[in-house]
C-alpha cells in the first residue's frame, strides 16, 4: 500500500514552472545554462589525423568537440589513460 501511495504521489508531482504571469501575459523564463564547458587547451587527434579541441564538462569529463560530415557539432567523450592525465609542461 505504501509503495502504491509513493508511486501515485510521484506521478502527480509538479515540475518547475517555465513561464511567469505578468498581467495578462505569460512570459517564458530564461533557460539556465547547465552545460558549461571549459577549454583545456589540448587537442584530440583522430585516426585520420584531424585535430579537435578538448573541453572539460562541469562534471569533470573530457570531450572533444567534433563536427560531423553533415556539419553538426557533437561531443566525443574521451577516456585518457592514467599516465596521460597529468602531463605538466606539454
């Protein structure tokens, strides 16, 4: 019974508002930029020899910002080995 009550309560829970009422007009709230990334100054070189800039996400993951053949940018997450993470002076 308690499980059913918990599932029912979660189903009817309200999400955060995305608009605000100003007079008779609903105005959209500005989106928060949660996907901020810091450039590392390093580059990822793929098998074809192309260089892509490497960024660090706000969660600490490293990714290369690549561009597809169709022109869309996407994140290619990389997992460096432990001995290449700390390369001071390179």
